[in-house]
C-alpha cells in the first residue's frame, strides 16, 4: 500500500495554507475578484 497519494494531498494543503495570508493581503487591496483571482497574481509580490 503506497502512501504517496496521501502525501500529495498533505503537500497540496500545506501549500494552500501557506499561501492564504498572501491571498488575503492581495484581496484586501480591493481587487475585483468576481471573475476569480489567479493564485499566481496573488503571489506575484512575494517573488
């Protein structure tokens, strides 16, 4: 029995949780997100 799928899920959620403060800060700028916001755009200032 492989644990790889579980590890993939955990890594995905860790990345999402780590990005949450940056996404919140981006949206606090008053950006119209009615069409959705690309994660890359929200994280652009962190690079």
